[in-house]
């Protein structure tokens, strides 16, 4: 068995036609060329660990990304940020290293 170094990887496993959350603990290669993964999941409040076929495990679906258009002027050009929003440069102190 090959174990993951670090934190377990969140995954989902398929059972009964639906996907359930789990974490990937490790994997092993069988003599026939297949791969099985060791996953841990919670059923009925109890933590369970099981070997599963690789085809029954997937990475979780990412959260949907929403894109907001950038504000535009009436001419269709992007607006410049307000000059008051820019940070003010630091003032230069006199060199007092000789004192």
C-alpha cells in the first residue's frame, strides 16, 4: 500500500448511484493491473475505512465560479481608479546618520 504524506485528500465515492464525501488515505496496485484506493468516510455517525476500485472514486466537484463584468464608462473603456484610493508615497526623512 502507498500512503499519502500529509493531510488526506478529499474525494467522493459512488455507492448506490449517488456520490458521498470521503478522504483518500492511500492506494495499491493489484497483480492484474487494476488499482484500488483506501478511503475513509462516515456512515451513521461511525467512521469507516474501505478499499474501493479507482473508478468508483473522484475528486469533489469544485464550487461554481461566478464572473462579474468590470465596470465600464459610456465610451466602453474601463474606468481608472480614483486617485484618492491610491496609497500616498512615504515622505522622505532627512538623513540624520551623521548626528
